[in-house]
């Protein structure tokens, strides 16, 4: 929400504004493009495309990784050069806007980078907004525009980048989570007839009751409905037999619980009636599928999550197809084609490993205490990792020979370890016979984490080399 | 074959006003409704010697009997499973008076379901023990499936998928009910019909169930007085003969969560009821002039037409098209406005409307009524009855 031109918190607002439009000294990237750094980035993002894993070229989305100072520099957000944008960051920090989150990144690429390329970055302070209020608190949006040039002086890519410098709200995350205890999710109750099922879930296995006749039944019963025999057979009544579900299932029916909202559940909460491959049904939660993409018959796969100290529940997520392993020429793509729904577990490893692999020194991506000091509940994913994951997912769908031409990313709610980040998108244009645009969102239970568009140059249908020459 | 078919009658109906806030206790509502039913029939409350209740009734028969000044109750029963038991209270009363267990039996429902405890908020936080009843909710509540609308929605999604029904088809039930309610001064939604477009614009409650697919919790009381047909002929009103009244549970039965049957788009327990009613009365779908079909959620009205044979499985969307279920159509339903339009009194008000149709006193009177079908809760262990003008 715009609070107008109230800029009183910044001591010398006029000086700050006078920096806008100025370009700093060119900076030489601290590392040259190298197969080793590419390899580490590919591991962090899950890239398996041999065009990159083998080290012949760097994934385009690594453009500004080369100019990042890296975690080992240990200087965090407080780089103090005389460059206009660093001076702007510094003046805002001094005024109390110590928090920083990236909000937008628009990258475009002129060519693929190869090992040995040594980049130089030219950065202009493009704008500093009036004071704004967001869910994180009050602050200023600062936008820079950078060009990256190779040793010959030729431009290889551009980056328009916006951060929000904000005053952290004390006492917790800016998202309004006051820390008040929320009502507990209804817990399952069991007795001796079903305890084995719930014990199995705690061991992360989904157990289906099996009777001596071989019949599988869920929910459990004390006798075989076909034969009247007690569970476990006449000699062993009280002992329960089961099979462990393979985890493969299809969606038989579903609903989205909206009103009245129950505070222990995310909104919207998807409840599915799934049919297991073994032939029995069970009610569960479906995660990683936006309500508009739910469909009877869709394949799902088992997952588990702890909901209480002594309770683990099953839940199901969409099946993610493997990387497309053949060329996908543009004439096989149409506007409206959907990319596969892809849920990604946001873990500590993913967040901190992503920060390291993108050479991002910000402490809020690897130090939980630092993140809390800056008003967030935990470390959160940096924009370069979000960009890496989105572009990897698009590349896996696009298949061999497809080359990313540009990507525009906007960040919404931060994503933290424990979240499930689900990527969803569709083709929004097919132009020039080979260039397509994909619009995407990445959502967690907290809301939309990332949204944007990417342009990709698809290969010809002919059998030429998979590692293209760039757009 | 039920031996009490056409041997008993509903002779009195009585209700309080229906509202969102009655301003008095449920016990007062129960007593007012019972007294009104006795007055309607011309029976002194002291003659009542039986009470027939269904579960979730919190005004127990002994409390009401004390208030009515009844010295002896010779018959009293409580049918399980909430809204499924409405017509079953009449079945129990009919069997009781036919067998001689009692002479005059009151059946009733009275509550402040809106201004006191709202029924639609569900069962989260309930069922904290370890008996079978508690455990049965462990397969649904931990996943956030806790309200009646949510339970019903799971059937509705699959019904749409298997039979090609749409949200508009559900909406046609709501439009019909609200059209009828608009003519009914006693209805919650008197003078407030809706269009299909308004239905489509109403917000989602539990996909695919929208706000206007749902009945609204109500305050109010409704009572019925049942006796033998012989006695009925000497009372104040034209008897609504109980052609037959029956209960039904089918294989794989759960309370609104019968999700493990091969086909979850039907209501086989309603089929159990239907077969008994048709067999005992010798009637069939073409003999019915109007029907009061349990309508807490519109999607569960459609399979009732199918279970009773008004149309084939999955064909209800075609059967209800073109105003067939509205006044003037081939089978007007819920002429009081139903639970979507008049009030949600767990179906007891629908039985009372069936009585008015037989008497010829409905505000939306159907021409030449001889037989009326009434059903109780759908998706639960249920019951139904046929009311008729004809005695033996």
C-alpha cells in the first residue's frame, strides 16, 4: 500500500534520489565461468540436461551467479562501494530499512556462456520508490539495470533487478503470523482394531488390511466381509495382517473445503478420495494441485507428513513425469499447453544449498537467526534459486536442444523450509516458428511465491546437436 | 410387505414459526409444536401415549411428556442417524398404533440449530473417544473433511464425472425449491425466489457445492400426530393415510461417508426404502403426483429420483429439466420450499407438507393429489414414506 511521498525516515532523501540514473564502475566478476560451478548449480537445481551437466555450457539462468561475491566473502549485504546502487542500499539501511528481499528479476540472454568466459558487469541505479507498505513492513523498492559483457566487450545478457529494502517488524514474520496457537488439526482416534494402521504411518508406510482370503479392505474391519472370518484368521484373532501400499493411486473424487474455514488447515484445503493401485479407496489430502487442475482419474503418488507429535498422515501429490528426453519442436507446441504440475520440497538443504550454488552471500538464506532478526520466521529461498528451479522445470519439459532466451520473475510470499512449492504453467505464445513463451506460477500454502514468464527457443525437428548455440 | 400399510394416518401437524433466531428455548418450541399438532387433530394431549423421536433430538420425550401433562407413555423410541430418521419416526409410530402398543403417538423435531449450535460447522473437535463411533471419523476428519457439506461434496464430484451432471443441474433443484418457498408465508425465503444465474454466482462452500446448494440452519419445531385409520376417521382433519413407511441401510453403509462402495453415485439405502414402499403400497413412480425429497444439499436430490425409479441411473439431470419439478411440471417437488427454502427442520417439515398436499391445503397445491412421496436424509441410513388419500 502506498503511503505517499513520506520520506522522512531517510536522512538525505534528495541525495538518494539524485543517484537514480547513474551508472557505477564496471565490476569484474570474481569467478570466471567454470564447469565446476556449473556442476554445483546443476546439482542444487536438479538439472540433468547433459548439455549443461557435462560442462560444455552454463545454464543461461546462471547469468548473475558469476558476479555474485559468494558466501566465503562474508560481507553480507553491507558491501560498501561508491557505486550508486550500493550507496542507495547503504543509505536505506542506515535509515532503518535493514531488511532486504528480492522482488523482481528480468533476465535476457544474448548467447550461451562457456567455461572460460570472464564477465564484466555494468550496473545503473534505475529507480528508488517512495515508501511503500507490504506484508513485510514499510520500505523502498530499489531497481537496478545491469549489462554483462564478455572479455571482448560484447554484451552477453542483461538483468533488471528489484529489491525491497524494508524495516523489519519486530516480533515475528511480517506475514501477520502473530504466533498465537492455532487450533489443532483433528487427530485420528484408534483402538486395538486399527492401531497397526496408524503405527505404520508413523513408520512412513501405508498399511492396507489383508484377510486370510487375500481380500484387501480399507478402512479396517474386525471380520472379513466376504467370509465372516475374524481378522488374522480363527487361530490368530486379534493379530492383524496387512500389505504395504505401493503408493500409486488415482483420484476417484475430491472436494475443496472452503467454508467454514478450519484454522488448522491451509486454504484452500483439497480432500481427495483416492483409489490405490491395490484396489481400495481412502480419504486423504491432495497437495501440489491447484483446485482448477484437479481431475477425476489423475495419477497421484503417496507422501507423508507429521501432523501431531505422535501422528503421521498420508497425503498424495501429482506424479511428475520424467524429463522430456526427445526434441520438442515448436510445431508440436500450442498455446494453452500445460506444463506438468511439479511439487518441490523446500528443505533446508534446498534453500542453503541453492544460496551457496548461486554464490549468494545474504545471511537470510543460510542463517535462521539472521532471518528472524530481519523479521522472517526462518531462512528463505533466494531469487536465484527460485529462478534456477523454474528454468530447470521449463527445460525438463522443453527437452533437448531448447535454450532459454529470457526469464521474468516476480516474487510474492517468501518460501521457507517445510513448504511444498508447486510449479504450474502453460504456453502463452508461439512465435517465429521456434520461440515460445511460458507463463508460470510457483505456489506454496503461504500463497504465490513466484510468478513470471520465460521465452524459450525450441530446436528444429531435425537431428542436430542437442547443445544449441543460444538464441 | 408391511402389514400396517394403509392402516394408519397422520392426523395432526403443528409447527412453530421458522426463523434464524426463535428467541426462546428448544423445549418451548417442542411443546408449542406438539400442542399445535394435537389441536390440529382435535386430540387432547392427555390422550397421547407414545412418542417417536430421532437422534439429535435434545428435547427428550420425558421432558415433553411432563410439560404436556401426560401420565403414561406406553411407547417411546429414538431412531439413530439424525436426518435419516425423520420418516422413520412415522414408521415407528405407525407400527406402534397398528400393533396396539400405543393409541396416539407424537413425533417431533425442535431446535435452535441456527441461534444456538450451528449444525453446519461440523464435527471437528467431536469424537474424542475410542469407540467405533469415534474411530469412524478418523478416516475423514484429520484431512479436514468435517462438515455435512464437505461429506456430500465428495459424492457430488464423482456424480458429475460419471453422469455428466453440472452445477446448473444442481441449481435447478434450488431454483425450484426457492420458487415454491416464495409463495409460502411460513418459509424462511418467502417472497425471495432465485435465478439459475444467482445460483451460479453464489460462492463455493465445498466444491462443487455452492452456497445456494445448501439448506440453511434454522430455528423451529415441527410435530406430527399419528394414530390408526379407524380413529382418524373421527378426528378433525382429513386423514393423511400412511400408505407405507420404511427404513433402509445398504451394504457398505457409513454416516454420509459411504465412500468405499464400488459406485458412490447412487443412494442404495434409498433403494432399500423405495422397494419396500412400492411393494407395500402397490404403487409406482407414475402414481405419485408430488414428492418431498430430502434436500439438505442439492446434489443428493438427483440420485433420489433414480433410486425411486422416476428415471434411470444417471438420468436425473434430464428428468428435472424444463421445469418438470416445479409447480405445473410433471412432478413438483418440495412444494413448501423444501429445506433450501422453507426451513431445515431435518425433514419433518417436508412430512407436514406431504400431509397438506393430501388434505388439499398447500400454498402450492398440486391438482388431484392422491399419493405423495416423502424422503428423509440422503447419504445416511434413511427412511421414506408414501402418504395417500385412500384407505383400505
